C-alpha cells in the first residue's frame, strides 16, 4: 500500500464488492438513531400527558354535571318546605345534605357520606316566592376553568305547578 507523505498508509478505496461500514459510520448512524428515539419518546410523553389531562378534565366536568343532576333529582322528590340552606355551602333537601367542603361536593343521607365530585367548589342560594323557592346551584372546578350553573324552582306542596309538577328546572348552563 503506498504511503502518504507523513508515513501513514493511504486508505484503500472500497470496491463495489466490499460490504459493511466503518466504525465511524456505525457510530454516526447509532448517534442519529439515538437522537431520533429521544425525539419520538418526547413526542409520545407529550401526547400521553395531553390525553391524560383531557381525560381528567372530561371526568371532572362529567362529575360536576352528575352532581347537579343528583341535586336536581333530590329536589324533584321534595317540596319547598323541605329545602333549607346553611350558609352558602350546605343545602338540605329532605333527608339529604349536600355540602361543599375541602374541594369536594358531598351528600350525607341514610347515615353515610358520599363524595359526588372531587376538585370542585361552589355555592347554593335560595330565593323565596309565595308558591315555592328557587334554588340556585353553582359548581366550578378547582383544577380547570369550568363552571356549571343551574336554577331550579321547587313548589310548595299545595301550590304544585301545572300537571302536578313539584319542580321546574329554570336554567342549566355550562360556562
């Protein structure tokens, strides 16, 4: 093999029959592959995190909606005389007590307490009328920017609405 000017043998050019890679080529290919894998892993982590956050958000909103529907259902079974308020965080409907406490909405009834929704806060308000009461329910997520409001009119027993209805849902909106 002919020597270069500094005494180092010249590299022999590869012929078309020789197969394989040099060590440098293999190292560069491995480095590019590693960078590609790190990038794909980061994309996967981002997508998985976004999916989990969306799933949690959806679950939280669904829990809020179910809680409001549960309260409305209890109001449907009651009359205005059985609805009372303690502050703006505690609503008593018949034998059930709904309460916002420590970022949860709970219901107490039949000797046990059940959590209806986590990571929520809210308030209740009651406006009296001659033939019943209007119950205003407002629930918001403490983890996400989501609010749910509902207004329900509960008639007194002797002044039930047309067709014998005890409750009239005045409005329900998601903000």
